[in-house]
C-alpha cells in the first residue's frame, strides 16, 4: 500500500501538476510550436531543394544532395543541435549581439528535418508515373516546366502523410533545444516540466509535459492514418458509363 | 478543305538504338498534308519509338524529320512538340487538375492566353469531343473512353499541324473503343494530318489513307489499305495479318 501511495505521489501529484500547467500552456506550448512549425516549414523548403537536386540529370547536385542527406540523417539529433547551437552561438552573438538560442535551434532542427523531408519528397516525385512527364513534354512544356507544373505537385500530394509524421518528430525533437540554454520565457514544454520536477523533487510536472505532447501528437497520427486511408482507397471516383460515346463521331466506320 | 491548319510530315532514314538494341533501322515515312497514315506491326517492332522520335521526345541517332517540307532537327524541340499533338495508350491526363484545366494548361502557360480566354477555348475543345459537361470533374472520375477523348481535346487545343496516336484504344474496355475511334475518324475526315499506331485493323483499313507495316525496326510494306490488307506481298505481313484478323 505504501509503495502504491509512493508511486502515485511521484507521478500523479495533482497539486504539483496544477502549479506547472498554466506556465506550460502559456509559455511552453507556444515555444514548442514555434520551434516545430518554423523548422517544419523551413525543412520543407530545404527538403524540396534537396529532392530536386536528388533527381537532377546532372551528377554534381545529385551527389551533394546524397552526401548531405546521409550526414544529417546519420547523426543523432542531440549531437547536431549541440554542434550547431554551441558552435555558432558565439558567432551569432558577435554579429547580432543576440544570445537567443531559438534561431540556431531552429536551424539545427531544419537541417535535420530537411534531410528526411528531402528523401520523402524525392520518393514521392519519383513515384509519379513516367507518362505524366512524357505527356507534359509532348504538349511542348520544357523539362523544368513539366516538373514544376505536373510532376512535383503530384509527388508532394502523395507524401503529405509522411510530412505530418515529420512534424510529429519535430514536436518531440524540439525538446532538445533546452541544451542550448533557455531564458525563463524561452522555455518549451519539456524544459518547464523538467525545471519544476527538479525544484519539487517530484516527477509529476514531467508527466504533465508528456500528456501535453501526446495531446499534440496523437491527433496528428490520426490525421496521418486518415490521409493514408483516403489515399489508398481514393476518394473513390465513381466511374460513369460512357454516356455520350454514341453521340460524337458520326463517322464511325469500324 | 480542311478544318485544321495541318501540315505534311516526313521521316527520312531514321535510325535509333537503345544501347546495343537497334530499335529503328532506317525508317522512311511520308504523310501528306491532311492524310492519315496508320502504322501496324507486332509488339516490340518500334512503332511507339518511331512516334517519339518524330516529335523528338527521343532524339534520333541518324536521319531527318520534316514538317511541311522543312527539317525540324535544328529547331527547339519544345517548340516542335507544340506543333504535334500526341495521344497515349494510357491517356496520361494530369490527375491533380480538372478536365478543363488539363486542356487549358498549355494554352495558358505556353500560348500565354489569359486564364479566362484559355478556359473558354478549352470548353470549346471539350464540346467538340462531347465532354463539355465534364469540364470541372477530375479525370479520375471519368470512364476510360471519356478520359481518352479529353486527352485528344488537350492535344487539339494547341492547334497542332499533325496528330500522333499511340494505340489510343488499347487500354479501353471494348464497349468504349467505338467512341474514341469515331472521334479519330472525324478528325481524319476533317483533314487533320495523323499518324495512328493501332491494333484496330478496321480503322486502319477503312479510315487511313496509307498503311505502313513495321517489323523489327524496319518498314516491311507500305501502301494503300487495299494493297496491304487484300494483297500483302511479304510473308511477314501475311503472317501478321493472319494472327490479328
Ligand atoms: N526507353 C527505352 N529504353 C530502352 N529500350 C526501349 C525503350 N523504349 C522501347 N525500348 C525497346 O525498343 C523496342 C521497341 O519498342 P516499342 O517502340 O515500344 O515497340 P512497339 O511500340 O512497336 O511495341 C523494344 O525492344 C523495347 O524494349
Ligand atoms: Mg507501343
């Protein structure tokens, strides 16, 4: 009985949770979203550039994209964040006078997300039927216009679920930014929970942080499942009978 | 009198190899203005490749291509392809765009027509193939026959001088073939210059002005439909006809 009581108090101390939740919602949540969403958007731009380089007919951009992707997918997130954040921190301070770790934190998350998103975009673009490029070129569009107008938009549509998965990963990975040293107002969800846990010697604030992450990520995973399902089943296209086939073409001879 | 500003098309001594696979070995084809040439032959004989070389989706290794008597090999290939419409076996409509946008895309982006004007012209073109009422549908919601007619409208919108058809009815359910063939027949009768790769021997015999039989990357026989179908000279054509008829 004592043990159970002890565990309940460690993880589910309602008072400790109640004290930290307002700050988590007003400070932590916006900061987590700023980190995840801005690196998600920048990561998509970087990823698109990498994908286009990756399918280039020229070997040089292809190789640059390949090496970049291998490096940034192969490193642990914590290492990239520390190297970028701590390594470039002093340079940024010298140039701008700012010590805000957010820009470099976002940069590090973007560099990593870009590598993953680039591969997602590339596979999506490459999965578009070859006939699409051929039909577009047969109309007289250049290779570049065909890619921009016809092939890439279809490739991106197909990988939307995978992109949402990346956003989920970024929401979680944004917690690592605490390593760069955050002012009180810069703390994201995890850091606020962690600080409160350290101060009270109780883990309940971290449990509250965990619940908040799940409130963000679980609906997103369901969005992914929904999109996947819709894509697999198609918004199934009611195929109509060829109702006017007999009307056109008075010249049928065959 | 022609409804189309069609032109003549000539291929001279076309050679093309994919690596060591010599797919086209000296093809000659002449399609006078306003006529329909059908190209028949067994699978793998190089018919699709010939069409792609003649609009320079693939560059020939050797030979010449003339549109209206003038060599086009030195031209910008993108501009050449605007003068030649192409219809594919698998339709290849753009699934992320509405039917009318499929047709107006090239008008808007290549002809630089304002959007509303391009749409109006595309609707006219769709009306011609009997599908104006489907303008705002997605291609995926149309039957195969309807999709192919949209693909024909898309190609016609650029007012091509020549139309290529690469087995345009081969992917269609039998009951949908007729609508597409009758549209192709109308185009042929309207004076469009056409090169039609087909397995539809009825179309080849009754609609086309000339028939060319290809096998193994060469033209084995060419002539009027009557000559080829009623009096084939070579054993290869006789064998092919007895297989398909
Ligand atoms: N893109 C390509 N790369 C390599 N070989 C090809 C390609 N396209 C066609 N071929 C080859 O060229 C030959 C002729 O093909 P094709 O022109 O499609 O014949 P057909 O249309 O008469 O059936 C075949 O042996 C085929 O494998
Ligand atoms: Mg073929």
